[in-house]
């Protein structure tokens, strides 16, 4: 979630922890709906916060693996790549389908993955 106070953007987690009185004044927006980015400015602010503040790493020093929904539109992949390379200066990037990574985590290379998340569900066969 990304929160706004007036025209100032704050990542909700940071704003809520630092000032509980501020939490009631925040206008919250979710940059990702049903697994698809719908607000690129907010998504960029969220990624910036997660990588630099929550993880505490310099993005230009670490390759990045980012999961994506199985049917993520190609223009969204291009925009994600553009933001991560140009704004966060990641040295390399791998966009991986969520279902494929789930299958690999189970120690398999083929199978059917049933993914159920917030706002999305998918059954994905992988051969």
C-alpha cells in the first residue's frame, strides 16, 4: 500500500509506524490489483522503499529476481524492466512466473500449479 498526505507520497508501513496519528489522515492506494500493476508511480515508490529501506540494500549492487503473474501483459513487463533499470539502476533482472517458481520450490520441473492469491486464482500446467 502507498499512502498520501496531501501531495506527499509515503509508503504506508513507514507512515503508520512512525506516526499513528498520521495513519488516520492517509489516503491509501494499492498500485497492484489482481496481480497487475495499475499505477506505475506508486509501484515505483513501493519498489524503491522495499529494496532500499525494508531490505536495506543498494539496488545497483545486487541482481534482482522479481516474480510476476503468469499472464502478465508484455507491455507491463517492459515498463517494469524500464523502471528497475533506469530508476533503481539494478545491474540485472530476471522476471519469473510465480507458478514456475512455486513448482521449482516443490522440487519439480513439471506439474500443475494451483495458485490462489489476493484477487487471483490460476491453475497452470507446466511441462
